[in-house]
C-alpha cells in the first residue's frame, strides 16, 4: 500500500488525529533542521527552534489548504520563525521594502541543473554560505539543498518568481567571487 | 544520543505537549473569522480610497484645475501646484494598506509588486472617476460640510480655489475678450492675447459658464486659457 502523502496526513490531523502529526514531524524534522542550520549558520538552539516550528504548525494546522502542497506551507512557517530569530539577535536584518520584489526582472526560465553542476554548487555553497546575506543565502539553500523549484520558493518567501531567479543568479555570482578570493574554485 | 533518538524525542515532546493540552490547534472557525475580518478591513480601505479619489476628482472639476493642462506649460505648472496633496498622501497610504492585504495572495505575490500597484491605481482612478461623474461626491461634500468633525475638512475642499483659476458666467462680450461674473459675485474683465488657449473654440455667448485661467490684476484677468463648462 502506498504511503499517505503529506497532504493526506495533514487532513487527518485537521480532523482530530493528533498522533498523525507525529508522522509529519518525523518526515520533516531533518529537513527543517538542515534548513535552519544552513540559514542561521548555527548549531545551538536549533532543536528548540524546530520544536517551536512544529508547535506553530500544529496550532495553525486548520489554516492549511489541502489543495496546496504541505511542504511549502511548513517551510513558510520555518522561514518566518528563522527570520524572527535573525531579527532578535540583531544579525543581518532584512529590509522592509525591497526594490527586487517591486520591479519586474528579465530572468532566464528555470532549467534543470546538470548533476555535476548541482553537486559542485552544493559544495561551493557549503564553503561560502556564512559570507552570503540572508536575502541570497535562503533561496540558494531552498533550491540546492531542499530541492524546491522557483514557484515553491516564491510561495515560501512570498516574493515574485522572477525575483527568485534573480536572487539565485546573484547568489551564485557572489558565491563564486567569495570562493575565488579564497582560492577555492577549480 | 543517536539522531533517531534525538528526532524521536523532539516529535515525542511535541506530541506530549499536545496530549497534555499545552498545545492546542486553533479552530477552523477562527481562521474563517480572521479571513473575513481581514477581507472586511480591505473592503473598508477600498471604500475609503474610492471616497478620497472621488473628493480629489470633485475638487479638481469644481475649481477647474482639471482643465489647466490644456493651457500649455503654465497650465501644467498650475495643475501640479494646485493638487490637493493632503488627500493624495492619504490615498497613497490606503493604496499601501490594500497592497499589503493583496500581497498575501498568490496571484499578487508571484508577480512583481509594480504590476499590482499599477492595476490598483488604474482601477481606483477609473472607478473613482465613474462614481464622481454621477455627482455623488459633489452632493456628499455639500452635506458633509456641516458635519461636526469632518465638516471642516470637507469645507476646505468644497471651497478650495486654485490659484489663477476663475470660474464664472459670461455677462457681456467685447472685442478681445469678455466680462464675467465669478463665483464670488465679482465682475471681472477678461482679455485675450496671442498666448491664450481656446480648447473649445473662441466663440462665447452671454450666459456661458466658463473657467478662465490667468493672473488677476485688480478686476482684470489676462487669460492664458478659457474652457467652457459642459452642463
């Protein structure tokens, strides 16, 4: 028998099956923890944060629309929580108004990365993530480590799809410059 | 502790909190109510915005400033100089409020915010113009002028006079101009020159309602432009 989808489990939780929420947590804990560690560049407190994220997800589970995918929904909760954590620590504040989001961009359509390029990019990301600002770090993590497409990243970050493409492009360029400076690129 | 044990404990901690009632899910009714309240707030903001645009529209037609751009560079300068900036600023605030509400929807946030802003401004201008042309705002301004708190605000825009715009009726024709009686009952002599613009033609009859754009010197006005008011 096929495993139930995240959305099917979420509907069961909405109908009162609290234990089913445990299945969702087990599916997402590693992913959310990895996302948090890379986005915040910290190891400590991350388990507490992940726990708080799941508590928020359960509390607000009735706001989840089962016609949509569950994954961007819970990542959106995680994004909001991690951004609040950044703001509380006074680290790398994210601006209220961003021209990137307001203006249109001409960006190449999303195309599948070659296997070799993707793995190389992930390696480069791991080396340079700390040097990148959250604005560029987060889309890179969501795309290369969490395997989200442009539209899903748009849903998580609530930014235009074209802005996702622009930030990925700029992020990759910045990352290469950082690594060239450090003598890390091939 | 292994990763599996660590993971198990996180899920178990949350499930234990749920079982003990320390963590509860918010009801579906709560979210429906919240959605309804936000939508109601957006509707109110939209109505206030349309109202403000209607006040701007009525004011510009009432004081004739809307016709000023027809009279060349002087007209454009008078137009921008005479705009009701306070209401425009208030309208901008409500546009921002509406955008903040609309930005939560996929249809809006997936595209650059500029598109939604342009659509919102255009829709507001068109609908505000359509409502104002019914005369609703002109009547509303008259009624509201007597209101205890907002009356002063409305009276200001009802009585708002644009610099160098003179509204009145032609009482007598003469060579090189005409004599008019303005809104305030004053008799003004209007003279034309080579620089005078006539968007509706230069034939005027006694009784014609007109806007004259020009600098006043005593009881004479040297016209930069004359616009006939349609009934």
